[in-house]
C-alpha cells in the first residue's frame, strides 16, 4: 500500500505503531523519529528484522523532522507513559510542554499530510497541536476513543458470547475515565444489547474504563492495542474507505459542543476527517457526554496556562 508515514516518538507506543503498520502492509515507507540519539534507528532496525519471515516490502528507517514535509500521515507519539495509579490527565504538564516544543519544530517544516496524535491526554494534546499548527480539523485529530471502543467491543463480546464483528458500538467523549457509552446506539448481532443474555451496561462501562490501568499495573505500559488501533486508522486513511471510526475531532456545533476535541464517530478518508456523525442520544446520554466535555474543556484551559508559563 503506497503511503509515507512518519512516527514522532519511538518509545513503546510509536514502535508498536510502526510494527503494526509494517506487518499489516500499511504504507510503503515508515519513518521513526525520536529525540533520544540512536533510539529511532534501533527501533527501525528491530521492526525491519521482523519483516523477513514472512517477507514484507515496507521500508522502515530512522529519519528527521523534515520527513514530515512529504508524509501522508504524521503520527505524534511523544510523551511519558502512564505509571500505575496515574490517569491520562496526570500527564498534562509534561505532554503540553513537549507538544508545544514539537509544534515549534514542525511548523517551519509544514507537515504535508495528516497529523494524528496519540499522546495523552489525547483530546487536549490533539486540540493543542491543531491550534498551534494552524491546520484544519480534518487534517489534525487524535485517536481519541478508538482504543476505548476496541476495549468496549471486547468486553461486550465476553459478556454476551457474540463475535466482535457482530457488535456495533462506540465510546464517546474523553479518551479517559469520563468517557461514556451511548448504549441506545449499541447493537449486538443486530439486537439492542439489553435483549442479549449476559449484557450488563454498568459493568461494561467500568471494565472499559479500567482495562488500561489493569494492563499498566500488570506490565508497565499499554502498546499492542493502541499500535493496532493506529495502524487500522491509517489503513482506512490511505485506502480512502469512508468508514466511520471514533476519533478525537474538533467539534463545531455537533452534539451541541464547540471549541474542543472529543471522541465522536467520524467519516475518515484520504483527506482526513470528512465529517462528524451525530448519533441520536437519550437525555441521560447527552448529560454524560456533556460531563465528559467539561473535563476536556477544563484541561484545555490548564494546558494553555502551562504553555503561557513556559
């Protein structure tokens, strides 16, 4: 599949995004960039070794920020990983400062394609990067609730016994502990979830919120799930599928919200986010989404204060 993808940050997440892309045949050139000398080159060599059996054609290499100028997709995977007990919002200070400095480096380069941010807290950093780069919402967005949705679908599959491909569901709002699930739009094998034996809405939401920390407590970081989610997103971009995926997009009145990034279903293609899909929400679901949006708004303001104080 044609496409040049540059990954900024060659740590746990960035390296697993690179591997998922290469092994999935997504992109013909995958470039890793990192501020630690030698790290990107080492990760690129390790990923390239994995492409010998079975033989896969992608070129995986280390590069420079200038590679973003002609990239189809630039992935921002900088920042520190969460530690046990930390929420994603606890990373705000370090991530905001690092993203601000990164944008100062990227702006003169002028990213040529789309910019997809993974860095936590995802919605706040995606918003910061979009504003500082001065690019349209279609071109700069976060992975948002894509991973949360993958976790929800797994949880619902485990509860009901339905196959994952039989489940249609989205997580909305913050990529974090305030996210919500519009169960009125969920379908399990074509049926409302409450009609399926084993379904438990409260348990599904709690489990979806808790899986990330369970992984961090057990092994120190999350990497495989987000790597695969990002690769799936980039495949849909490069193939111009028009599929609907939950991403952290700037809202301009959709769902009655404006001026923030939040996880919502989006039509995605080669040009990026083509439009936001508005699901019909119940009154209770709207209130839950607005509570999550308030958390995002608060932390966008805090990020701006951090930047002003640098």
